[in-house]
C-alpha cells in the first residue's frame, strides 16, 4: 500500500518546517512537503527549502494559498498515494511510532487526530475522498469554515477513527515562538502549535 506523510507548509514558516522535519528524522515512511502560495515565495526561499529537505523528503509547489483543502487536492491529483497523514509545519512529532498507529494498526481507515478532523490533521484515504469531495478555499476564513463543516461530514462518511478521543484541540497553555504567541496542544506523541484559536483571531476577508 502506498503511504506517505504529507506536510502542509508555507514559505513564511521555514524555521518551523525545519523543526518538524528534524523531529521526523528516522521515520520509515516517505515525506511530501506541499508548499502553499509558492508563486509568492521570496528570493532565496527554495535554496533554504533545499537545504532542509534531504533523504526521503519530496516537495510539491502549489502556486496559490488554498490552505489545507488545496494540499489534499494536490496529493489526490498529483500522486498515487492510497493514504497519507496530513500534518502542519507547526507541529513536532515526539514519537515516530505514531505513524505505525496510522499505517499499520488502522491500515486502510481514515483516522483523525481530534474529533471531526479539527485542524484538518489526520490520515486521509483516497477511496474515502473519492466517495466524498474535496472543498476549495481561497482565504483563511474559508479554510476555518470548511474545517468546521466539511471535517465532520468526512469523518462520518468515512467512518473515521478518532486517534486521541480524550485530547481536546485547544488548551490553556501558551508560549512565544518566533516572536508570536501560540497555543500549545500536546500529548505523548506530538505537539501542535496553534496561531489561531478563535474566529476573531482569523485575519482577512470573511469570505470562502
């Protein structure tokens, strides 16, 4: 079965991407980094990206910023992976056996980190996406609205497993990273740094 770890990234997050890739050192599954909004990447970015993506890491450029749904669409259309774990570059993996849970324990099943695919992180399965649909978004607001509406539909339609049912997708822990205040959601397997945790914190137009 063709399986992969897919990382959604943006040219503004190269330092956090490097930290995530470092935490994945030694993982046995191929890694694909999808760079959203690559057409607007500054000069020198792709040299930085090349320097930190070695070994079994492949990169795919997505010209505009379509957020999480665009990453799903890119992997669905441009690769032949049967299932893939979708991560954000704002994560750290603490235990690599996390991916054995996704790919071995729950082989062939869609698996969400949190309930209803909150944050869009989890494992997506090609056949389940084929039986559903992949939404299109153009703004951060649209991506958040899609997370809240499409995520539960996909979760129910695919009969997905919730890997950490007792872990809430928000917390009361905050810290400063790269001069930004972020929320920290963590368990024994991973850390997720959240830059947005309320609808008011989502900047930009309130359109999809």
